[in-house]
């Protein structure tokens, strides 16, 4: 009895045709969306900072309201730069120590790599900011006494990778963002900026064609 071995040319052509047709139908669906890593990391950074700010502003061990000076309007909240001691380290006080208190205490609350560099007010995102968290986000903090208006925290969600630019600059996907913190611990985002769009988005993907 003779058995048929292998496939005929016609069978192979038909099979390839079916596979090709399925690929044409399914491939656009499979690759239409992909994770928006910049959005995901921004949301993560926003959550981390929000938690740290909330814990600090409500903890008398860091910002003891009972030790305010006579100027309550100026020295309330994060404007209260009285020196405190935490785990044997001093935070706040006068002069430069007052300006670095917020930066150093946020670093305490976040899981950072190595040591913070809050004493250097000339740091930039390009050279590692004031500290880098374990997830690779570079943080540039306000180095001041919080006696002015709300202060800006800037972040680079992927460090030296990516386009390294803010929204509006010449890049496809901004990976640097701004988050504002008020003296009273209120966190806000730039009006109509990509930060607000990212935070309010329930879909953490981006269209493949835009990448």
C-alpha cells in the first residue's frame, strides 16, 4: 500500500494563504496598543511623591507645628524649617540646612539608590538630580525654604534613557515631567499639560503608530 508523503505544492500554497490572511486580520489588533512606559512611570512617581508629602506634612516629628515662629503664614507647613532629628540625622535649621530640609526628608521617605545630593542646588536631571529612586526615576527637588509660592519637583522617569525632554520640546515621547508642591502640602500639576492627561488617563497604553 502506498502512503502519501508530505504535502503537495497546492496544499502548501493554500496553508500559507490562510496563515497570511489571518496575520493581516489579527496583526493590527495585536500591535495597535503597547504599554506607555512613560505614563506608567509618571503615575508611579506621582503616587510616590504624594505619599511622601502626605506623611511628612502630617508628622510632627518632621514638621512640628508647635515650634513655629511668630510668622505663621510664612513658617507653616513645609515652611517650618525648625531643626529635627530623625534616626540620628539632623534636618532643617538655618541657612542652607533650611533649604535642604524638604529634599532630604523626601529622600528618606523614598527608596533611593546611594546617597542624596540635596546640598547641591546646581544639580540637573542630566547629571542625576538630587537623588535616584530604585526604579530609575531621577528626582530634582526644590532647594529653598518654601517661603515663596508652590515649588516644583521635576523628574525624569527613565534616567539617561529615552528622549530626555519635556512636553513641547522636540521629541516624540516626553519623559520629563513637573509636579508642584505647595507649602501646605497640596500637590498640583501644570494646567492642560501632559502630566494632567497622564494622571487622568485610565488607559496605560499608546498607539503603536505614534511610537
